[in-house]
């Protein structure tokens, strides 16, 4: 059975592109253009996710708030955040809240897929301690860390 990843991004084109990438890499994906819609579907049991990939900044329920709800109710579901904003506080907030990783936009597809497969294989989030200086051009925020 293919792992199911919930993709959440208020930009419909980003949802489509990520879903297409994930489909070609062996994942099933369900896209939502708002955190509220994704949370309602998950909390009601309408969908079951193996992982969530969510944009940080969205109107309404943003990615970090969605992550917090998921971790409170479904602590074993890994959540990876993506963000076009490279401010350290954005990255730090996501990792402190329990994100498995945070990826900068534009997303490097191969690195994202590798991180998703690693997270699904591990079955748990990586350590929440952020690096001091996130590199917006790195594959992912925790990618290559030696202090995990």
C-alpha cells in the first residue's frame, strides 16, 4: 500500500505540483488549500494520513497551528513544513512544535522525497532543536545535521 500524504498549501498550484511529484515517487496524496479543511478531514476520520506536508503561512489555520493540532491528537503522524519565508523564527517555531523538517520554497524535489521517505521509515519526528542559522538554500532545515 502506498503511503498517504496530506498536502496543505493555500496556493492551489503548489498543491498540484507537490501532489504530482509525490505521485511519481510512489505516494498517494490528498490536497487541501486550507489548514481548516485538512484538520476537519483528519479529525473527523474522513481521511487517514501517514504524513502531512504543510505550508507554514496560510490564512486561517496556518501550518504551525495545524502541526500543533496534529501532534496533540495524532502524535505519531510526521509533519513536514514548507515555507517561502527564511526568517529563523519561522523555522524555529515549526521545529519546536514538532515538525520533522522544514523545507524552503522553492522546494528541491529529490531532497524532499528523501526526507519524507526517511520520516515515514523512522515513524517519528526528528529532534526539535533548530540550528542557529538556517540556510534558505539547504535541502531541508534538519538535512545534514550531525546533532540529531
